[in-house]
């Protein structure tokens, strides 16, 4: 079973995304901000995919991606940004930090799953 790590400061988003992903057969781990997420990764969590929000207290999503990419086990782990931000400059900043893809909220469950299947072959 593949593990997806959700990082978002909105409990509602975490709950709704978790439900969609669990129904699709994924194991889901969560963090409510970038600082907590980084601590979990450094503490031994090894997700197959991370999906993070951009605007959070502490580390932003882009900062979290930048820090995550510095950790050898996560150099090639797919990381998706799921945010309300849609400006091209932000997307380019995310890509430069190491984001695999960018989704704009709100995203329908079926659309999220389609992207997850693209970045996690064999799911």
C-alpha cells in the first residue's frame, strides 16, 4: 500500500483529502504545517508521495519542498503543491524548489486521484 503525506493547515482540507485518498486505497499521514511535516520526515516517515499547501504558518509549502529535497531519501519523492495560488511566478518558484506538480484548490476528488496515478506509477 502506497503512503501519501498530506500537509495543510486546514483541518477541513486534511479530512476531505484523506477521505478521498483512503477510499482509493492509500495509507494517509498528515501534518498541519511545514515545520511539523519536516520533523516527521526527519523522524523516519517515508511517504511515496507528499502533497502540500503553500500558505501555512512556519514553513511555506515551497520552503518545505526546498528543505525536503535536501534530505537524501526524498531527492526523488514526488511532491505536489495543492494551493489557491495560481500565478505563473509562484509555479516557477515551486518547480525550482523541486515540486513535481501544481494543483489549484479546490480540486475534485477524481482530478486529484488522476494526478496521483500519474506521479505514482502502479497505483
